[in-house]
């Protein structure tokens, strides 16, 4: 038996035409591929919402390393959560500013909590968590 399932879906013509226009702009070569990506994105979202199983998150932060105590607090949080922190990449943007990408593994609640504590450090100019799956959906 094939691992691919084909199914028919009834949709309003206008919705399909608008959808096709948008996915074409994004570079999709087939409607199926776009729908697969949307289904996976939905399942990742559900995994984060239900809080079941392991997820991965990447936190990107930009900060001025001269801000008092910031580097120490940033390091303390990462050491305190060493089991969940997979790796960190640091980029010196200019004389003052640094960009850091921190990869975190854990439950959704754990990853969100660590991300919040990093992004809310005084002096962090911009921070964002990208939520993804820990593997196969
Ligand atoms: Ni730096």
C-alpha cells in the first residue's frame, strides 16, 4: 500500500484562486506541497498548545554587551538551564551590539519559559522565539 493518500476537498473557487496566487508568489511548484507545509505548521502549533512531548525552539536576541549585568545574567540563565540549552551562537554585530541564537530543547512550557526569561533581560533590544518540532510530526 502506498504511503501517499489522495483525497478530494470541496472549496470555494475564489479561495482556491487566491490561495494559488499566494503560494505561487512564495515559490511553491505544487498546491500539494503548500498544503503539506500548512498541515505541518498546524501540527507544530498543536504540539506547542497541548504541551505534550519534546519541542525545539530557537531564541534570537540582539543586545548591547555594554549594558550592565546583561552578559552575566544571560550566561547565568543558560547555565541554570544547561540540560535544555543545546547550543548558542554569538555574532559581534559592531562595537556595541551582539546577536545571539540560542537553541533550546524541552517541553513547550520549559522552552517558552527559558525564552521569556532571555528576551526579558534588561537591555535586550530585540528578541524572538521560533517554535518548531523536535522531529517527525
Ligand atoms: Ni559580541
